[in-house]
C-alpha cells in the first residue's frame, strides 16, 4: 500500500511540476513580448528626441543666420548712407 501511495504522490507531483513549468513558460513568453514592446517604444522615443534636437539645431542656425544677415545688411546700409 505504501508503494502505491508513493506512486500516486509521485504522479501528482509530476503533474503539478508539469503544470508549473508550462505556466512559467507562458509567463516567460509574455515577459519577453512585453520587453520587446518596451524596447521598441524606447527606440521610438530616442528617435523622436534626436529629431527634436535636430529641429532645435536648425532653428538656432536659422536664427543666427537672420541676426548675421541683419547685421551685415545694416552695416552695408550705414556705409552707403554715411558716404553720401
């Protein structure tokens, strides 16, 4: 009888172990999918940030160009006006 109980307990243990392993595999797959999704979102945010830095740089360069052009044209106008 003890041998039969041991076999039943072992069968129950193995069934529970199989169930545990399959649930852990499902959990690992779910975590992997979510990590891939987070990695993709981080990459998207990084690209967006790079684009924003690029836009800020372009706007700064255009601002400097406008200020420089205004200064050059103002000095040219002053030279032409005062030399008459």
